[in-house]
C-alpha cells in the first residue's frame, strides 16, 4: 500500500522541492497540496485543496482524512511584520491545520520546516526565532506518531527551483558562489532542495533518532535507503 501525503507551501522553494520528490517517489501515492492558489500543474498523483482562511480547517475535515504524512512548508519572512502578524501566519495557521489533522490522522508523520537559529526556549531576543520555537514545541507535544522539525539553514536550489522571496532569490542569483564555498569548506552545513525533499519522505518510512533536524541530519536522512530510490 502506498503512502498518501499532504504538502503545504508548494508555491515556495522548499515546498516545491518536497512536492517534486513526492511526485517522483514510488512509495508515495496521493499528494494533496493545500494552498490559496492552484499550482497550475497536473500529475496523476496530485490533488489540490484551495483554502481561503488558514485559521479554520474544520470545514475541510473530510478532505483531510486518511493521510499518512503532512509536510508543512508554509512560511513567510518576518521582515517588516509585527510579532502579532508573524505569529498569526507562523503559529496560529500551523496549529489550526495540525489540530484538524491530529483529530483525523493521529498516526501520521507531521514535518515542519522551521529554520536554523530557532529558539526552543521561546525567550530569546529574536522575534521570529521565538515564534518558530513556540510552533515547534507545540507540534512536538501534540501527540502525532512522528513529528520532525526541519532547520535547514543555507539551501542550494536544484531542479530549476527559485525562491518567491525577492531578497532570497537575489542572494541566490548573485551570491550562490558563496553558498557553494560554504558547502566546500563545511559539507554538512549546507543542504540542497532535493535532500530536504528526500529527508521528509524517508522520515515517514524510516523515522529518525532526533526530532529536530539540522543540516547534517537532513543530509544523513536524505541518504537513507527506502528501497525505492
């Protein structure tokens, strides 16, 4: 029996990477993308659920049943946002989805893309890090069969993937040489988008010894064999 997964944030760089790897993987069956806008692509595995209000997923409970994993990649830069506004998008929206998924699929794997530097104490000076830490802590305590927090840090985009954030894409366009230099000096400090996607999939099938995954962990998990890659 194949594994059915939910993906959010597939219009973004990391989300699209996870989507492409899921569509390619032999053990993945149905892939449900949740978003405000359609992806504008077709694939035999792909279904879409368009949602206007991310604060309430209860109206979609029936559509969200019988899934084995959720790869939650939805996020936004904290630049220019108040803590309240950032918390609504980062914490409140994530919790609204996670609660409905847990009610209907408690045995699923829930993977959340956080960020390197996330503050698990929730008390640090960096606003975004506190909010991400609060989100991670809630998800880990929620009771899912498996939950993993991904903190990828610097990322090398592959397969033609681009960032929707202009500043990030500018950095990729003009300073990718620096990211690759970092990778050459410290191979386990930088991941690529394919590794993130594969690590998400492999965590569902194989699990992992840590619940918070830093770049080295993501690389290790991406190289784990599932018998299908």
